[in-house]
């Protein structure tokens, strides 16, 4: 057995309980953020979106429960140690939530008329974003949700990390920025357009932490020049 997969029965039980709780809260969140503003259950775009994100989510959870449960433990940390990251998280979560709420209101009042094919193509883009994130997770077991450097953390420089320094955020952009389109809304794109700015602020602060605490990261930055988009930034 891989050392990363070793957990006591008590630790596994606790992990399963936490994962089940958080997973069950996801449809509750969408119900409050989208269905309540929409004022109806007649919302096929939302259900297609739910399938697009929950099926890959379940696959990822079961995969890492089997192969690397410690990775899931890292991903469940949500409290940022860096004050700048906490501020970014709080500020932009408001815009992020607004993207869902406005999409629901858009559905209620019929502000947008997006062809079905656009909605389904957007679902495909979101799925591709999730696929990129999954590949990053496989390549980097230390891809935590919070910005920190753990003891004995390895510096990953191969795979997608050999192309850009923060490949996971490419997947995040594909997953979340076009979400209002998947929900049938043009107007919801306005608050979601702030997500790239949030990631820029996050990356700049994250790299300060990594250069300070992760051995070899400065040299890695010199070799892998681009943070997010090859040839641009």
C-alpha cells in the first residue's frame, strides 16, 4: 500500500463523515442560491449543470479515497493562514455567489434567451475544466485548498506544472467563469467576470508564500516563466 493511502480506521471514518456532510450541502447551496431566486423547479439547465459537476466530483472523491485519502484531508482545510488570502476569499465570494443568484433571477424574469446548444457546450467546457483540475490533483498531492507549505512538501515541476506554475487555476477558470451560461444567463457573467481578478491576487500572494517557504520554488519560477497563460502571464 502507498504510504499516502495509510490511515487508521478512525481517521477514515471521520473523513467519510466529513465528505458526506460537505457533499450533501452542495445541492442545498445550489437550491438556495439558484432555485429560490428562480422561483421554480422547472429549470433543466440547472439539473444539467448539477450532473456535469456532481458526477466528476463523485469520481474524484472515490478515486482519492482509494489512492490518496490524505490529499482529501488537505483539500478539506478551508481556514487560510495568510490574512491576504482570507480577505481575497471573503471579498470575491460575494461576487461568486451573486453569479448564481443573478442567474436564478434571470431564469425567473426571462432576461436572457440562450440557445440550448450553448448551454450544453458550456457544460462540456465546465467538464473539461474539472478534468484539468483532476489531472493536477493526481500530479500534485499537496494541491491544498488553502495557501500553505506543509512539512516535507514536494515541489512539482513536471506534467502540467512544466507548462505553467498554477495549472489548477486554468481548470478553475473553465469551471466557474462560464457557469451562468450553463444556467441560461448572460447577466450572471458580470459578477463571475471577477473570478480571474481574484485568482490573480491569490496567485501573487501565493507565490510570495511559496518562494519564502518551499525550497526550490524560486529556481522553478526562473525555469517555468508563466504563471497561468503560456506566453501571456
